């Protein structure tokens, strides 16, 4: 099973982008995308590769869902080490924000 985390493109440089993932910035390879992306676009990133573009509403809906999963893990008394790796940063930060502003609703 693959899990791709919605990420906001901060900047691009050729086939590489800096993306904001839940408030943390990372590099993502763009070579798998059929179209060009620009700052402000949203992409699904898995294993360091942007795999597809998504609209902002879809990205935020997905992150709200991930936030609910993190909340459920916390309520069950799980620690960051017990949740899937893709959720650990969200779990640790307690937010699903891009660039520092909480967007959980």
C-alpha cells in the first residue's frame, strides 16, 4: 500500500521542487508528473517523488482526514513510534498546516 501526502509546492528548479508538507519543507522529484507545476500548486508526494497534482480543496480534505487519524491514535494512547512513518511528523506537530498556519477544521 502506498501513502502519498498532499504537499504545497514552494518553489521549483528543473525537475526538483521544494514542497511544504505539514509545515516541514522537503525536496520532491518532479520527473513522474506529466505536467509542469509552479509555486502554490499542490502535489501528492510519496517516497520523495511528486506523483500527481491535486487541487487545494482535495489536498486540505486529505490532510484533515490524516489529522483525524492522528487524533484517534493520540486518543488511543499511541506514541509517535507506533504510528506509520508518514504520520509521525503530523503526530509530533499536532497540526496539518502548510507553512505554520493550522488548517485543521
